């Protein structure tokens, strides 16, 4: 695993406070947004500058060629979709999310790309995504920490990627006292699982976004 870090701007690691029921409600709305609070969660994701920057960073790290076929897992309100549509010429994108509310926000945000066939949106999880052509790249930002069966997920991602295709996973620790150490621990464990699953060229990148850094694990499909 190759680790590349940018050390500026980090806060010291500290212990996460136990948040209680309110924290559970908030986390639940970012895991599967629904109802009025879910609309608010979608609005926050779509408007928070650090979230927009993190999605653009993830797409830049993949270094994709024009015309790439790209899947985003957990597309939320469509900020990662915006990053690929604007950053990768002539790409075709599939956005996947199990929240009907997020799919409708992403559809409203990208009505033009849907009409022009540059974008498809699917409500559900990865296993339910119809099999069509394989993807040049699969990515997600702040989603895979919610997935319980990681080895099943990695197997599914491999089956959806072309040989040599790129897989990027970005994670930013959350919570009132989340810090860099928590993020490093999570991404390192994820990178180890990528190696075990048979991915090649596994790398970790780290960059400050606001007060807490984000981490991206990049890997190549066999
Ligand atoms: C914290 S939000 C991040 C959204 C977006 N990636 C962004 O950076 O703005 C997590 C998103 O992943 C979706 N999600 C979580 N688990 C999922 C799963 N197993 N399958 C599909 N979508 C999932 C949620 O519905 C939510 O929209």
C-alpha cells in the first residue's frame, strides 16, 4: 500500500463523544435520507463547500480519460455526478443510491444530462443494479462506511469493473470529535481489504478539507 499524505491543517486526534439518540437520527439521515430531515441532509451535502471539493478531489484522483463509463455508489443529491460530468469530457455516468429522495434530488439537479443520455440513475443497492456493460471506474464519497459486508461489496465492485478499471473510495470521519487518526485507521483497514480482495496498485491519499482531512483509497481491478 502506497501512502501519500499532506500534513498541513490537521487537528489532533481525539475520542468521539457518544452522541445519543440525536446523533443516531442525524447519522441515519446521511445513511439513507428520507422525509423532511432527509431533504435537509441532501441540501447540506449539495451546498457544503468541503463536500463539493471532496467529490471533485476524488474524481481528479482517478485521472479518467474522455468517454469513460463511470458508476457512483451512493450518489446522494448528485454532487459527485456533477464532478464527473464537468471533469471528464464525454463520460457516461450511472448514479446509484438506495434513497428515493436522493435519486429525485440528483434527477432534478441533472435533468439535462438525463435527457441527453449522459446519465442514468438507479434506486437500490449495487447487487440490484442491472448488468449492462462494465465500468471504467467506480467511485464513492462518504458511503462505504455504511456497508456492513465489505468483502461482498468488493466482490460486486470487481464484477462491475472492466479489467484494469479504477476504484476510488473517499472517507471523511464524522462526529463532534472525529479526527485524522480515526480516518487513517478506517482507510488503512479498507486498503488492506482491497489488497486481500485482489485489487492492484492500492494507494491512500490524504488531504485537509476544513478542520478534518479526507482520505481516498485508489485501486485497480485485476
Ligand atoms: C453521506 S451521503 C454521501 C452522498 C454523496 N456521495 C456526497 O458525497 O454528497 C451517503 C449516501 O449513500 C447512500 N447509501 C448508503 N448506503 C448505500 C447502499 N448500500 N446502497 C446505495 N446507496 C447507499 C445514502 O442513501 C446517501 O445518499
